[in-house]
C-alpha cells in the first residue's frame, strides 16, 4: 500500500490537468450550442407536462420556462469560464450543478456520456485545473503551480479505464458476440455511408465490427498505458470514435472519449505541447500534497464505480437487457435496440367504468418511446395516470393496468409486464420487479 501511495503522490507536471481542462471546456461549450441548435430546450424541458424521475431523486423540481433559459445561459458562461480558467471554481461548480440538474430532471434523457460528463466535471471541481494557463493565474500569480501529485490525473485515467472495461464486459453476451446485435440493425440502416457503406449489407461485416468493438474496448487502455504503443492507441481512439460518431447518433460521446484519453499522454510531452502553443508553465516550489478528504472521496468513488455495474448480478438476475434492472450507470454502451408499444387501461373499481389512456395526452413522442421499453418508467407513468384519472373522474383508488409489447435486438415482440397487475398498487424501489415477465428467448 505504501508503494501505491508513493506512486500516486509523486510530483509530475500539471500540464495534463491543464490540457484536459481546456479540452473539457471546449467540449461543453460546443455541447451547449449543439443542444440548443437541435431544439432540446423546447422538446426535452418545455413540452413535457410530466417528468420521469430517478429513484431517490423524486424531489428534483422543474424551474419553469424562464429558469431553463437561465440555466442554459449559465451552462454556456460556465463552460467559457472552464475553458479560460476564469473564476474557475465558480465556473466548474456552476456547470456541474446545472448540467447534472438538467439530466436529473427527466430520466428518459439518460445517456452514459451525460453521466460521464458529470463525473469528470466533479473531478475538475475538486482539483486545481486553473493553476496554470488561466485568467485566474493572470489575476493572481500566486495561484500558479508547476507540479501536482500524479494521483490528480490518475483519477481521470482510472475513470476512463472503468468506462472501457465495463463496456467490454457488457458486450460479452450472445447478442453482441454471435448475432452482431444490435450493431447489425444500425449498420443495415447506414448502407448509404460513403465508400464503406456497401459492405454493411453483409453479416460478416456486422460480426467483424462487433468483435472489433469488443476488442477495442477491452484492450485500448493497455495500448494507451505504454509509451511505445500510446500513439498507435490514440490513433485507434480517434478513428474508432470518429467512425462511430459519423455512423450512429450518439451525441457527444465520441468527442468526450477522444478528449478524455489525452490524459494518458506523458506529462512532459503535454508540457512541451503547451510550450509549442506559446504557453510556458511557471516553475515554482508549491507543495504537491493531496488533501486527505480528497483521497477518501476518490477511494469511495471508485468503489462505487466498480459496484454499480455489478449490482445486477447481486440484486436482480435475469436478462438485464430485457428488464433493465441495474442497467443504467453501468457503462453498458450501444447494446440495445428496443421498440415498444404500451397501452394503459384505467378502471373505476366502484362503477367498473373503463378507459383506454392516450399516452400522447401526457407524454412527448420521445418520452413515450423511452417509457414503453423500461419497466421502471412504465410504473412511474402508471402512478401518474392513476392520480390524473382519480382527479379527473373522482375515482377512489383507480386500477391501472398496462399491456406492453417490446421487440429487443431484432426479435419478435413479446409481453414485457404482466397485464393483469394493478400497477397503481406497486411501489417504486430498488428490489426486483415481480410483475416484469421473464425473457422467453
């Protein structure tokens, strides 16, 4: 343990942290503008009349239309502050809370890289990433540092390694390995892609790309770790994530991983790179000591990061792709293509009157699509319907049932949940849902 502690506390150039701060700032600036350009403010926050909540975060409320616009303004200003290192502590924590709030607001918006961005922002908030090449050090030169403990950049390397490792392990399933699913579905839809698109019609291509994706996730950190293979490894990162970004609609994830894997490059090399750009780090004798509370935080964080992807095996069982119990926050990337159709029925237990619910009355098209394939969202919506119909028709304890059919990874659709169960009586929780039907094939 002492040797690990010594290794993590050895002083290195602060250049990797500075480079990552700048790249992160560029990415989240672009992310804000990209989100605005594709209409996220309207479609994800202003159109919905009901938001799906993560378990334990039901208390997260809506700030209103004006509040959403203010938050997007704060997002952009904070991103600029991160990029420039201007009023950095205010900027990075403002970004973290704004970005995390926006994605806690509605669980149907969950994407792995949103989760990763919040994690990396939290790391940057804990570390002195403004201690060089920043407006802050121009304002207060005493804040400058030339060295930092290696552990400051090791936490980023560790997080990247966890993302890739668990993404690889998750791909070790029969759908991905033997059937090239769901990659096959997406590639068949991309046959008009320039030059290589014509090859996407062949099953051999689907299998080859599935296996290449698995091997890439499984080995890329090793390629990046060793100096002799690092440039080749980073070249593979750029090619792989650029190609997946062009082929598939996966948002900021390619940019995030291309930028984040820079943390594996040698600190001296990154310092030389900054020097070529005209940035010279000021040498000083500031102590490189990691605060004790930070050590405990990072240890706790990585314990959680290892346990979360494994929770399915302890708490649930069954086909995780089908039930999605323990699926989110587990770095299961590009494993699912699901289409669902959910029909809800409401019954007045006293008068026996029945209603068929129009989902579009309460949900946006995006929300309905996500809800219809996720048991926990189906349950939330059933509870919401019960409240609405109880108020609308003055019903005491309405009965809500759902008939849900889901097609997963190219298979014929089958029932997802028991249509005889009154979902209005089922409580939310982290336990296994006994009203979810088992995956039959």
